[in-house]
C-alpha cells in the first residue's frame, strides 16, 4: 500500500453562495423599491426591474466575496494527513466485486431473486 500526504479542507460551494447572494439582492431590491415612493409615470414594476439591474449584481458580488473569504479561511485551516492508496487490479476474466454486486444482487444471488416482485409488478 502506497502512502501519500493529502490536504483535507472544507471548501465552500460557490454556486450556492452566488445564488443566495442573488436572491438576497432581489429581496433587498424589492424592499428598497417598496420603501421609496413610486413615480406614477414609471410604475412599480418598471422601477423594480430597473433597480434589479443593480441589486442582483451587488448580491452576486457579496455572495462571491463571502465564498472567497470562507475559502481562504478553509485553506488556512486545512489539515494534512497521510492516506493509503491501494492498487487493486482484477485478473483477466475476473469480474469487479462492485460490479458483481450490482449485477447479481446482494449475497451473490441473481438480481431477480434478490428483489422479488409481486404479481402486480410492484416490489
């Protein structure tokens, strides 16, 4: 078994931070549009849409900035551990045990016996 040093850290999921930031930008824009008196010539919808052009990118930027800061923090707190690496090679004509489990079913029984179906076609 070969040993290798690996770094373990908890990395943020950027897409979730971006979507959350965009959603908060939409909510903040809705609140800001509701608080400000609306020009009767423009209307609420048009004003909300116009302010969304600013609110969503600002929310995206704040979400991305938060993710980057958390990623840097996670990089500093990363732990280095030694992990074992096993090389397992199947002999010619031998099936992979994981594939055998999927094809045969649990315990080596054929899949049809492992999951019997009732007469109405449901398990």
